[in-house]
C-alpha cells in the first residue's frame, strides 16, 4: 500500500497515493472496482479517495487499450 513513494516522509500526497495503491491491489486480487466494497473491506473513510483510485485505474486501462 505504501510503495512507489506513498510514504508521509516522501510525498505530501502520500495518502492519495496509498489509497490509489490499495484500490489497485484490491482490483488485482479481487477483480472488482466496487467503491462500497473497498470502503467497507478496508475501512476507508473517504469515498472520494477511493473514487480517485478507481479513476486512475480506469484511465490507465484506457491508455493501455483496455488491457
């Protein structure tokens, strides 16, 4: 969750990056991007951060041609 610079000492955006990493890992291991499932499974309190993570994954998939 805290890889790729998602550390408080490395980045001011560490929380955004950490939640985005969490969403990406959830997608890889569970195969879905359901906001409410992610919020409840990991006790994340910000739906907006989860939505941002989902948007990042969708944008990346669009750039990769949907792969």
